[in-house]
C-alpha cells in the first residue's frame, strides 16, 4: 500500500485549516473591515475642510444632492464629494437641504455643513463699505431688512463705531439688530486679530482703541496703500507732539447731524431726509472748522473720543506700520493725489497750488 502525502510536508490545506482560514476571512470582512470603516467614516465627516477661506455659494431650487456636492467640492468647502453624499443619505438629509445663499466659514466639517444647509436660508447680501459711519450702516440695514429699525439699530450699534467690519454679509431677511451687530463685531475681531496683536500694539506704542481711531481718520483722508502709512505717520507725530491733528474728516463727522437738522437742536429728521442725506460733505465753512466739538480735530487737540468710520485692514496696517518722515502736513488734491510739506509755509503753498486754482 502506497504512503499518503504528508499535509505538513507538502502544505496541503486540511479541511480543518480551510475552516479556520474561512472563519478568519469572514471575521475580517464582516467585523474588522466594517469597524475600521465606521471609525474612518466618523473621523472623516468631522474632519475640518482644508480650505483657509470661507465659501459663499447659492443653492437653487431644484438642485439635487449630487449638484450640491459638486458645487461644494469646487468651492473647497468639503474634502470629499463621496463622503458628503454618503453622510447626507445615511442621515436621510437629502430632502432637508434648503435653497438659499450661504456663507460657510473655513474649517467647517461635513456634519456642521449639512446641519447648516438643513436649516435653510432666506438670505440677501448686504455690503458695508470701508469709511462708512454708523448712520450709513443703519440706512442700508433698515432699507434691506424687514425687521431692522433705523433708530434702534443706530442706538445699539453706536458704541461699536469703527468695530463693525466692512464686508459683504448674507443675512436672513428676518434678522434682528443684535444678530447683525454680533456678526460684524465677530468678523472684526476675527479679521483683525493678527494686525491688532499684543506684540504689534506694544511695538507701535498705542492701544487697540487708539489704533482704530487713527485708522478711521486715515481711511477717510487718503485712499492709496502708498499714502496711508505716510499720512498715519504724520498724524501720529503731530499727536505725540501735542499739535492739533487738523483732519478735515473729523470736522465732516462732527457737523453732519447739525447740517441734517439745519442747526435745529430739537429736530427729528424723517427717514426720507436721513436716507438721501450726504453724510460726508466737503464744503466746510470757517465756522464749522472752528467749532469746538470733541470730534473736531481742526479745533481741539488730541484724538477724537471714538473712531469716525469703519476701517479696512489697509488702514489698520498703515497705523501699525506707519512711515516716519520729515513732513507735518499733507493735502489731497481734486484728482486724488496727496501732496506733503514740512512747514506750514510749504503747506499753504500747496493749498494755493492744488486746491484754489
């Protein structure tokens, strides 16, 4: 009788070994793989998006989940179209996504994003400009949003003059005053945290409030990135030396309400008058320039009590990194070109040459 093959010697799988391998294979595919996939899925949907910028987009009526996923991926608001689609369908959120305009902050994960999209939006965009005063913010907000009252918004926002960051926002049509103010102040804090860092403030030798006040004047006085650090340096030098700042924009700020009311201290202007009023007027009279108002740096020494307008990052940066120069005076001509002088004689010569001819 011939000898049988030795299973150990020739690596022949016995029925017992086959059962063990099959069991291990089934265990891996039925237990290990699903568990690992589950933990990967949970980690992936909570992973922040990798873009460093916020995404603005519109979901139109009729857009499906696949359309939305493609748009979000193109905007870099999600890391994976597949994961977004999978999460939406697993959570039965495909019928909850609402049409509307959305602003998604950088770093939003899929779970947060789907929750936001499911809340729905009935938004409109509002663009608040650099160099605007609070009244102009209140005008735009009250004209565009149904629940914003001009006077109430003005009263609530007035303490935040200069700290409502000028930007384009998407607000629900039913948004209230407090929501607008909170969004804009949060945006200011977020956008300016680096430029207004403790190290920068210490280096420039100014408080945060002083920097914003200087920046608001620079914002209104000059409009080019080249001129702003130089003008900021002139204003800071004059302030440190106890000179009047002589900033026309502060006079414009201080006399606006007087002009709106035509000198009547008890007037209550109508909304129509407020909406059509020109809040920054150049034809200043000698009497207005000499009015001793705390905001009027043409008449009083020192900084205004608070900012006179909203500020851009450009103006804040110009104050933090102001440029030293021999100049004490500047003016901007009718074409927008800024001219500088070291003495009052040179400045008066520039006035005659560029403003009165």
